[in-house]
């Protein structure tokens, strides 16, 4: 009798690893350039789909700043063509908020465009779309 006949669960780790590998092969659709703080000058590539920004090591964009929540925000990229796409920013109920273009009001959800400045907690980033 095979393992499947005994009600054995599929190998979740193998499925997850293949999903991670697939995500890493998605084309780069933008990036964030950090403008201040301990990550100043670093850039983080954004891929098609949902990109999580936060201080947790499993985030797509890891910013180790005491003002950034574990899972702070998502930047979602939907490619319309090879030369452009739609980008949205969603705050994940972060403690210190997400701000856009020096606006003093916290963002819950907003579209973003090339050269927008996004502030996660106190970390300022310039958004660059492809």
C-alpha cells in the first residue's frame, strides 16, 4: 500500500520551496531606494504580485528599524505590459504608519507611481516603477 493510501499529507515543504523558487523567477517590476536610516543607499527589488515590507526576516523587503512593524505594508505590482504596470501600497495596520509624498495623513491604501516617496515608520524610500 502506498503512502497516499494511508491518508498521508503531501510534502508541504516541497510545495512551498517550489512556490518560493517560482516567485524569485518573476520579473523585477520596480524597486525601493532607501533615503535615510541604517539602510540608506540600499535598494530592494520588487517583483510582480505582492511584496511585503517589514522587519520580519521572511518579508520581501526587510527594514530593520525599530519603527517598522513585523509586517508593515504590501506593495502590489500588476504588470500591464513589459513597459509598465499598476502599483498599489497597502498599510497592514502598522503601529507607526505608512505615509506617501510627505503627506501627514497615514495611508491605508493608495496607488503609487514612479518617484513617489513612501515612509514606513521613519524610513523614507523612493519608489521606482519599471
